[in-house]
C-alpha cells in the first residue's frame, strides 16, 4: 500500500488531500496542532510530505511531456504557479507512452489521463477549475474534439465522432466551469458557428438549426429542466418531437429526411453530426425521464459520466492567468496542429 493509501485508510483525509496536491503547508501546521499528542503524528505528516513530493514530481513530468520541454516553460515556478508569458509556446501532445496516472487516483479518475489534444484540454480545464473534476473535464474535451473532426473521421466500424454525453453530479459540485470552458474553446478557436443552442423548444426549431449547421455542439445546463419541458407537454407534438430527433441524430452517417406537414416542407439533412454535452443532477434528470423514454431506447443512447466518487470536489487555488492565457494556449495548440498539415480528409 503506497503512502497516500495509508493516509486514506487511517482516516486522515486532510493529509490525504495534501498528498494529492490540495492545500498548502498550513494543512500540516493545523494537523500537528490538533494531533501533537498522538504517537504517530509525525509519522503521518512524513507520509503526507512524501506523497506530496511524489505528486509534485508527477505534475512537473506531465507539464514537461505536454510542452516538449521543462515544466519551467509552463510555469515560472511551482510556488507562484504563474504563467511565464515571456517564453515561446511550444506544442507537443503526449503519447500513450508518456501518460502518467498519479498514484492514489481512483479507477474512474485514472481513465481520464489520456494523450493528445483530448488530454491537453482535460488538463487545462482541471488546472483552472475552482472545484476540479477530471471526469467532467473529459466529457467536455471529448465533445469538443469530436465536433472539430466531425463529418471528417470514421471509425473502423463506421462510427462517427459526434456524441451525446450526460454528466450527472449533485448541485454545487463545479459543473459551471467545464461548461464555460467548452464554449470558450469553441469561440476562441473561431468555431463559434458550430455552437448550438443550450435550450430546445420544438423539434421544428432544431431541424431548422441543423439545416443551416449540420455539424454542431450543444452545451446544455440543467438537463432535468430540459426533459421536464419535453415530457411535460404530451399534448404538444412539436415539443415531443425532440426526443425522436435526438434518437435519430444519434446515428452515424445518416441521411435525415423529416416528415412533411401542411405548414412545413420536408427537409433533408446530409450526415448531421449533433453533439450534446448535458449537465444536471441525478435526481432531477431521472425523475423527468418517462417509461416511454426507456422503452423507446432513448435512455440508453447517451454516455453517462458519473461524478468521481461521492465526495464533493475540493476547492483549489487557480493559477494566475489560467483562465485567459490558458484558453488561448490550448487553442494555439489546435491551430498549430492544423498548420502542421493535420488533414482529417474532406467533410462529408
């Protein structure tokens, strides 16, 4: 059992969090003041300091591999954690061989350490989050990258890259930050035209939007409210049509031909790629789902991202400049890859 797990097993949560990079020296001072009379007090503090040293070494290794140089190109120093804007920005994404999963990471959190642009976006979102959650960050990163290569890349079995991801977490667990980051990335990259609505009021409105922009990503807050609106209007077919459209848009490389009515002509959309990244609380979401949604197959289409464990993500000090310069640097990485000739093929 490594040092971090020993601390967790002994119930010393504050020291466990300190070993994973949360909090500063004041954590050790406070713990020593409360437990100075205990025989193993100093031993526990030593374990926490050893775990913290390992964590800091791993963070420097992650930063170095992501930027193709030393960690000093990313931060002035681990103490100030402020961007060194005088350094030229170098772009090199990690490979699978360079991915490092920190010790003490849960089984779910370990899956969020990935290479390439997705991994770089996850790291950026987490680094600037007041309450960091790698699971939420991965959901946004997958949606953004899947949209950027949408209608261009096909999987070995004909899969497309558009996704429907629902992130379910309790209130006040830090969902606002990854939502903001996803929109910020798309806008800063110059792809704001691919940003779809965050609310839907009718199936006809969604079809009109898709006709103009068949490739788009929608960031939806409060999933429970959205499905309460849809399922609460059984007598309104224009709203109920949304569920049917969501199911149809889940398909890969489909030719979408809508029904014609007395008021609306049939619309044909060639290979729509509709990505929805939705956030909500588990209670509000599942309470608004109807048995019809389950029986029709809609409920099994989204990817459900569970929140990492059952503990509210702790707050962290956000590095200076992370919100502004961090966003632009992440997008410089995307544009640099395009400049290197990263051709995804013709758009379908």
